[in-house]
C-alpha cells in the first residue's frame, strides 16, 4: 500500500460538518441517537448489523498491528490505549479479546440474552469477556454517552471510562491522570462528531505524544485535526491506495447527500460510495523519527 503525508492548509477548510450545541454533527448523515446511549448495547448492535456496519473490524486488524509495533519498545504494562467515541467499548472488545465483530453481532441478537436485564447482561458480559481475554493492555474510553461508557466499564472492557465532553472544556484532574500513560489513541467512527479541540486537549494530557490512528469518512476533512497533531510533534500519513467500507447507506436520501458532498470536494465515488456504502480513509500520526524508520505503507502491509 502507498502512503502519503497530509499537507496542512494555512486556514481550516470546509469539511461539510454542521455545528451543533454538542460539537460537530454530520449534516445529511442518518442519525442513530436512539441507540448510542442505552443502558446496554443490544439495540446498538442489532441496529447497526442491519446496515452492515464493519469499520470496527477494520480497526481491529489495524490497531493490533500498531500495538504490536509499539510493544517492541515498551511493555504491555506501560502502554495504554485510549479509544475516542468509544460507545459500548466495541474497539476495546475487539482489540483485547479473541473475538470478531461477527461474534459480537451474534451475541447481542442471541435469544438467550434477550430476557436479561441490563444489569444481568453486564454481569454476563464481564464473565464472557474475561474468558476470552488475549491482551493485558489497559484500554481507556471517552464518549459523551454516559450510559454506554458506564456499561463498557462494568463489563470489564474499559479500565477507565469518561463521559467528559472535551469539545467544550479540558479534561478534569482525574481524567488527566488517566491520560498520562496513553501511547495510542484510536477512533473509528467519531471524526466529525469530535474535532481538533478534543485531540488538542487529549494530547496536552498525555505527556509524550502518543500515536493517533483514525478512520475518517472520505467526505470529512481531517486537515484541522492533523494540523493540531503537528503542533504536538506528530506527522500524519494516510494510506493512499485503500479505503475501508464503513456501512451501507440507510436510504437513497443519505446516499444522494454524500455523493453531492464528494462531488463538491472533487472525490470520485466510483466503486465505493456510488455502490451504496460509506468509505473511510485511514490516518496515522506519529513522531517524525517513527515515520522515517517505518512508513505507514510498510507498517500496514499485512493488514
């Protein structure tokens, strides 16, 4: 795979994102607000499975490669992973356990679990995940959906979870203490809902700059975030020859909106969005010495 550096503009460019009181929300993109902050993840998985939501599976493959590389220089006890927009701990489940996204879909639509209360399901999940743990990595999560984050922590997927809104204010003293050990920041579905403000506030608390790995829908600009990461000493690369399917469009209206946005910014949707699926680019930001030693195209060759 080829990779390329992200060139920073002098001024933030338009990214097709509409402002809301909670930060950024994608105008024209179907909203699933009713599933993001329920007492347990069953509605989340059952709804998104219907639309072929698959980006966490791509994240699992990529993030495991990045973790393996980081562990060449540090021990698992010294490497914490922070997942932004973590929801119910999906990325943590896939990174740290012998499970696939398909396994999670199967579990949360299982008739055997349908009658459990949210509290009973959390207890059952804690046992389920503990038996499948493959990694001692400490995984943290931030999401404004307090019930989702709380569930992920109760199920044992997150060592620490926070619902602080870093778009609006800096992290609390407690969250800052958690951020101090972070060596990798991951995002699979949040760019456009969170902006450069969140990344700036996270990196101010991490000490030495972590690697930042983001999957970003192709019609959302990553340049403002990459510019902030550059100020923190990170060089951003993107895989230039591959994109990653996210999910199917919910209807023709959503598809038409995205195709219009792609046309506006000069991106060809042929074979991708034109076929009815969102596609995301992958960005990785690291210190310049790491980029020089092993460019992204080589690091991600096995993904």
